[in-house]
């Protein structure tokens, strides 16, 4: 393996891990939830400020986890800021499909953009939960579920 | 027989398996489960090929043969643990079930509200949760003996926590996440002074050093076959005869009874009282073969070799920049738990998996240990006697590569 040309630990992921975007608390906020991955001990909180019209005005996260879970959370916040709640829910479904190998990013249309860096992760079943933790937590926040666990 | 590592490795076909991307496998996850020698594999294979029968209930030839093989394993286990009687060896499905059996049967009949169970801070979840269930059923109290920064049990604290209220002490022999080897004999002696019974969780310890339940004076001992180079789904509970005699059955069913009417059931004698239903016959027979294998290799050589692995592992791993070893007990098994500065354990696990190196990452079913050392997870390399120093060097090389990525 060449460590610098790795399908999983791509530059984008390593960079987001090192310098996570929107890594802070939003207080007060309109929606928040905590996510746990009991297997890894990954733990994060997602905060949202949603406007009356259903637009995500601000989105941030805090927590501790592996590079995959941190980069995924960071990229999620970057992608969803300014989008509508409906778009966020649709993207959750697409991202879930991507990491579960149900959605082939090469075939058909989707809105994943840069998030396709996670397309190889289904080959590492034990790491899928790391990639999707932030998204489940986001969905929990939108559904007003306070604590989300990937188990 | 001289310790010939090459010859030993040929006995374990799984060592030749390929890992991800067809890389040669370096298997350093023996605390999770061990590989099985050909001798064990062919023994269970033979049972399924031409010796299949249920035990204790047939007059036909195969059933009598299977019963004899099953019961001869009981004798092998008795000798292996130096138990005084065959009726002290109960087959279970693993260490977890053995501990649950004691908690449910002995615990529920002997403990009442306010009685205490003493465990340690380095216990596996399977030696924590059964006692919590017992607490719910009886109102007993769980006390936890703390460990020091090396991951060693604090004997003074342990002693202070023992009191006339202590009814059960249940401690791990070798910690699966720290590698610490506990001073069992001393711990059992102190527990008895306080009037408690002592259970040893030997899930890891059973492959580490020879056990003598009489000399160590433990009342109960639990282990799993699959961590002793035997099959999965089989384990042992050792219990002192006079204590097992007083305990109510754990489960009801066939084999554990002498006679049944709808009014009354007469339970079988020990140890069958605790073996309800058809057991894992092939598994038990395979476990017997694993014990034969260990005897043939010989403890002395295995122990010397593993001590070399511990020393070498500490030396070369501690030289990796940013590596912090979690668990540096003076008496240690070749289990290396560590964290790398700036790299989460899971990322280490995935990255070195691509080099063919299998380790475990996470909390290793010992969350209180992770909390004690202030880490969410560790990477853990755990070695068996068939591992080599060269394999540790490959781990180090892979870790240096991980450092480059992050
Ligand atoms: C110290 C210790 N105790 C108990 C167990 C439970 O063993 P099993 O899962 O085989 O029942 C393990 C297994 O990981 C262990 O390491």
C-alpha cells in the first residue's frame, strides 16, 4: 500500500480531521443531539440553528472520534450550511446509500459532491458506522431525538 | 521436545491465511480468540465425520464412544487445573456463561440486600454485568478495587474493601486490555480471611501459565475454550465440590435430572446438575485435544518464549514516537495496549490491517479501564506462543507508516 494514495484516508479526509470545520458549539440553538458509537467510543454533538422557513442557518459539531467520523462530521457541516431541512434529509438518505453500497456514485444523479470520498468505505464494514455517525446525529437533532446510538 | 517455533507455526494452518489485499497475515489478536492447531481441528472434524452421537443417553456404540470422549475431556480439564474431583468441572458455553452461572445460582441463593461483591477496576464487562444483574435481584452492593498507573491492582485498597459484608470476590487473572497478571493466591487468601468466596476469571490467564486451583485455593474459576486454542462455544466452570453441592441448578432440562414427574424432579448429581440440555459435544472433545496439545508443547518453553515477546515488545514499541503504552505492570502477559498521539485507535487498526496486521481497537469490553486512563479507546496487540519477535517488528514498521499519514 502507498499510504499517500489511499482510497480511505484521502487527503481531504486527513485535512478535515486535522482542521475540522464548524467545530464549536452553537448556544442557543434550535436543534441539537448527541451521537454515540459504542463500539469505538466515538462521541459527538451536533448543533443546528434552523430558521422559521426551515433553512439551516448555522450548523456545528463537537466531540471526539476517529479521523473518519471527524472528517465526515466536518464535511457534513460544510455541505449543509444554508440548505433547507428537506435537502438535508434527502442528502442523509443519499449518504446512507453511498456508505451502504446501495448508491453507486458513478451511476445516476445525486447531490453528494465531495462527499463521494466516502464511497469506498463499504469495504470496511467496521468503519461504516464511523462515517455515518454525524449524519445519524443530525437526523436525530432534526427529529428531536436527544441521543442517537449507532448500535 | 525443544521449542521449535517453525514447527509449532506449521501446526496452526490459520497462520498461513491471507489478510486484506492478499497480504500475508500477522495475527496479533489472540486475546480476542486464538487459532486452533490441526490436532484440534481434526479431532472435531472426526467427531462430525464418523463419531457423531448424543451423549449420556444412548446404549448404542457411537453414543457410548462419544460419552467416553466427552467425559475423558472432563478428566483432562481436571488435571489441567489440578482440581481434586471430576464433579468440580462443569462444561459451559464459555467464560461468560460460567460467571453468569455463579452469579445466578450461588449469588441469588447466598446473597441478600446489603451484602457485597468485590471486583476490580480492570474487569471485563462479563465480570461486571452479571454482578449488576445480581444487584438488581438481591440488592447487594458492588465494590470496585482500584488500579495504579501501571495497571496493577492496589493491594492495600483491595484489602480495605474486604469486610464481613463481602460475600463474593471476583477478579480477573490476566487483564485482557492491560496484560496485567494478578497475584491470584494472595488475593484469594485475603478474600477467604474476610469470609468471602473467590472467583477467578481465567479467560486470558488459562493460556498464560499453569493453573493450580488447589494451591491457589480459588473457589470458582471460569475460562473459554476458544482462547485456549480450542473451539468456540465451549467453556469451563470449576467450582469447589462443597460449594457446588449447595447451589441450586442454573437451568432446567434434560441431562440435569434423575427423574421427573409433574410433581417433583430429582436433580442429577454433580457436575451434570449444571449441564442442562445437549452440550457442545464436539466442542468439549476439541477442548480436550487443545489441552493435550498444550501439554505436549510444554509450559516452560511457552512461558520463556512469551517473556521474550513481552520484553521485546516493550522495547521496540516504546521507541515509536508518540506511542503511550497503557498497562505496564511488572508481571505482564504479551498484551500491548497503546495509543498514538494524534491518531485515533480505529484509524491505526484500519491502516495496519492493510498491511495484513490484525489487532483489536476499541475499549476491549473494559470501558472502566479506558476511563481510568483517560482514553476513549486503545489499539491492542495480543500475542500467543506461536507469535514471533519478527511479527512485533512488522507491527512497529506499520505504526511508523501510520505516523507518516497523520
Ligand atoms: C478477561 C476476560 N474475561 C472474560 C471474557 C469473556 O469470554 P467469552 O466471551 O469467551 O465468554 C473475556 C473475553 O474477551 C476476557 O478477556
